[in-house]
């Protein structure tokens, strides 16, 4: 049984996250953890990549070139300036399409389109009552006090952090470095009614099922707490657009975007958290 949350917990989602593919307006429907488990999962042998045994079985490091080409073609057909580009998309569709395109940019010539999509998604970040946000950015590693089950994540649980975490760097550009966390410090406005809230993170696909969306109970209250994602494994450190959302039923109350980049492109956070070990 997982230990009870501390009096002022900060929740960090760690290990492999279960994500879903891009949304209804993208080439693929979003795939929840439950849906992914119900579907046939292509084996490493079928995908032509090298598998690595981990906590949850084989991990595939690469997909077949033919599959990459097929995805690229579908994305190119979807995003086209001549067909209206971003302007006909809802904010949710724009943010989720940006996640997909950010992962395909190395494969297809969409750098200009990716920049437009990512910029548009970032400009549409928002927060609505009763949710309040004090800060968003990068957090350094912190000891955890326990875990809590979270079946809609790749790892199946989240880490519980004690104490009052504060942002180390107020930046939306995150280096792909093990141990780095990024997220938001949020709360419910005092006097708000309790409700069924979900924390949702959209990100580039990874893991054997190419998950792109994860969710868990953020245990929101009227005191401040950090809700973040920590890079625990190399497979998680996927460059591109990441988005944090808080859902209440079908309503999205918050969206905060981040861009994950190679370490060399964002050395300041690594220097702050690890004492310049990367900047030698």
C-alpha cells in the first residue's frame, strides 16, 4: 500500500509515462494506457529495432524506417499552409498536433511548420478558475517519500515529494538530462469546491506502445504544490513540445507548454542542478 501523501506534497511523475498518439484532429487518435494495453503491440523484432529489457519488459529504441516514412507522410498531409495551417484548429488540437510534429521534424522537412505550430501552442497557454498557478519551470532533483498508484502512466505510479519545492529556473526550455524535472506550482483557489481533477501530460511518443499522453490524480487542494515530470530514464527524454494540462471532466482548466531540447541547447539548468557537471 502506498504511504499517505505528506501534508504539503509535491507530486512528480516519473519513470516511463504512458502516452497517447496525437488527437482526433491528428494522424492518430490519442491512445490511453488502457487502450494501448488492449491493442496489439508491435514487438521489437517486428519493428526492426534493438530491444532493451527494463522494468516493464522490452523497450524499443527505434522504429522501422518504413514506419517512420508512413508517419511522416500522414503528418505532412495533415499540416499544410495551403490547407489553412493552424487557423482552423482548436487550441487543444493545435497543442497536440505540435507534440506529434515535434517528433517527426528530424524525419521530414517540417522545421518551418513545426516552429509555427509550437509557437502557436505556446502562445495559447492559459489557466482558468478555480485553478491558480504561482510558477512554471525547471526543478532540481529532490528526495521522494513514497509512491502512489497511477495506472494511467507508463510506470504505473507517481513519486510523492515532501516539503515545499520551488522552481530552480523559470524557463520553458528543458534540457534532456536525467534527474531534471519540469512542471507547474499550482493550487485551487481558497474556498473552491472539491471536484474530480486529472493531471494530463502530452509528450512525444516513447516506450514499446508509443504512448504520448499520461494522466493521474493531482490531489489538488488550496495549498501550493508542484506537479511535474522527472526524467528517470533515457527513453523519456524525447525532444519536442510537452504540455501539462489540468482537466475537470471535459473541461481543460490549464495548459502550460515546455520544449525539451538537447542538453547543449539549455546548459543553465544542468549547471544549476548538477554543479556544472555538464559544462566541463
